[in-house]
C-alpha cells in the first residue's frame, strides 16, 4: 500500500524556518513527481512547489519563490520542503502528494505542475503555524 507521510510541522516565529519531510513508501520516487500543497481554514488548497524525482527539477508557486526549497533523497525515498523567512499568516495544513513522473516539468503544460488534480496520492498533512 502506497503511503505518503508528512512530518516536521509545528510553530515558528515570523522570519523563522521549518523543514517538512514527506516519507514515501512502496513508490519509487525516481518515476514520480511530488508536489507540496497547503490549505488554510476556509481557503482553497494552493500549490507550493513540486519536484521531479528523476532529476530533482523543481517548480515553485509564484508566492513561494525565494523562501521555499524542495529537494529529494531517492535513497531515503523522502522529499523535503525547507521553508525560510516564514511570514505570519493563518495556520495551514501542508500536504505532499504523488503524481506521474513528468507532471513537474514544462511538458506537463502551463499550470499543471501545481494543479492538485495532477496528483493522485496524498498524505494526511502536517500543520504549520507562523505567529509571534
């Protein structure tokens, strides 16, 4: 059974950092892309970043550029999301999700890289709160 398990969520102060991990079991990351999404209460889920497991190529949402970095460790079957210079905002649940190998590439088509419908397997999420 394929599982994606997020960890590393918690609380941070504005300007601080958090590192999320997505541990993937029974799914080879080098033939999939992994996306990161977040959802705050009462808001739609939005795409944060994605990474192609085969070569580590990445794509970021416009509002995430500069502060977020995603990386993959194929040996550990784990994808990480490093979040720096966090901004104060409403708590959100961060999810990782698995999609087909090429979804995190330009070939997938404009807007597909962080379209949640491109990802079929989802983790349960981990909550992140940024406040002083």
